[in-house]
């Protein structure tokens, strides 16, 4: 199962896959970012991801910035981090 769970006032934990099969249901389930407090999503529970998953992470960052907030990612598995680098999304790595 793929899910994002709020673990604190500005922190979330992700579990499951970020793939073409799962991201459509996750777009609106992204973290609700308060502009006054940086938000953190722990991705250490990510079991599998592809380019659609990368797109979702970028979408969540864009939504946070559009609302005046800051979103950071932690715990990204190395295999998915390599995919981000290959895709030219090195700016995501600064969030890990």
C-alpha cells in the first residue's frame, strides 16, 4: 500500500511505491505546508519508484513553494536518488 502519514505538525512519513501505477492517487494527498514552518517528508519507506514518482516529488515541491512554504525530503533510498540524478533533478538531492 502507498501512503503518506502525518507524523507531526510539519512532518510526514511516506511508505510504499511512487510509480506510474500509484502517483495519480497521491497528487492531492501531498503534505499541507504551512508557510511559517518548513515541512519535511521522510522517504525512507519508499520501496520502489520511477520517473512518475520523481514528477510527483517535484509537483509537491512546486505546490509548497506556490503557497509560500518550504518542503524538504529526507531518507531517499540510494537507488531512487540515482534516478533523480540521471533525470537531471539534482536540485532534489539538496533536500535529502
